[in-house]
C-alpha cells in the first residue's frame, strides 16, 4: 500500500495505491470516522472508480467487530463476478482473518 500526495495517514479524501485480488487499485477515502467507520471508492488507476467498500467498526468486549460491505458497478466488476462468483467472498474472509491476526499482535 502506498499513500499518495504526501499523506501520512488515512483521512478524508486521501488517495492510495495497492494490490488486491491480483489487481492494481487506486482508492480514495470517502468516509472516515476514527475507530468507527472507513469507506472508500476504488478502481483501476486512472479510471472511474468501479467499487465502493466500507468497514464498520463496533466496540465489542476488549476489541471490536468489523463488518465489511462492498458494491461494484460496470463491466469490469461484472466480469470479475462471472469469472468466479465466490472469489470476492474468499478474499474478504482472508482480509478479515489477516486483520484479526494483525490486531491481536501476532
């Protein structure tokens, strides 16, 4: 992950580049409520965003519960789903497992 335009941390309108599902992505933070919510638009660098992704963080015990949601639009998103309808769900399960692992200091 690489923050763009000299940004030092995520905040509203911060852009970053990253790779997920073997795809190069450029994203821009849309919603940012520290310790509560993060939402961003993303898509291929230089193209109109093709998806919106959000994380809702809810305090729970000594930690928090993370709920993810994603919506995709356009022919690229449709082709991704046609190629393997469950790929996104498997990828998000991996994201959540990795987030849990990292947040627990492993």
